[in-house]
C-alpha cells in the first residue's frame, strides 16, 4: 500500500479506530530496538497514566480494534506520532530510531536525547519543542 492510499484510508476511519491503531503502534515503539521505553516510561509520555490504564488501552485496542480517550490524550497521541514523523524525516537512512535516543547538541535539550528530554519534560509544550526541533532539521 502506498503512502497516499494509507492516508486516504486513515482519513476514512472512525476516530476510535485510529486511536486504537496508534496505541498499538506506540506499544511496538517501546521495544529496545526502537524507542527503548518501559511501560512505565510510556505512561509518563502519555500524561502520567497508570500502568493498568495503559494495559487496558492496549487490550481494548487489540481485542475490539477501537478505543475512546479524552481530547487531551488524543492531542498527546497525535504529538507523539508527529515527533516520530519529524525524527524519521530528519534522520539519515538507517538511524531513525537512533536519533530519538542520541544526545542533542542544542540549548533546549542541554545535551539530552529527545527520549530523555521528553521523559523529564512531559508537557505538551515541551513535546512541541522536540517536534519543532526535528521539523527544522527536515530537508525538503
């Protein structure tokens, strides 16, 4: 499936199905080879939800293919997807996951990786800083 048809299909899905897909995708991103996040750390990125809530979301998304959450959570999920996209667009081939975990030489990050920065500064505004930093690095 090409990128255009994927976008068209996603735009035709109900929001609860998209949310479920994003939650399951985020669970995959936790692996050591990708973002290297524990469930506890993912809960921090998702606004401080509990492990039981995270596990319930994953189970519901897996079994029913749909999930309903509040607007603030939807915004956070969208921001995490956007950060992923900006990192992948700005990273050299083969280093897309490494760029999330490597130190960043920029005053905003103070030598921390995006991963470390986001875990310590997990507000929406701080996530915007991460996204915008990587967006500014994208070569179009």
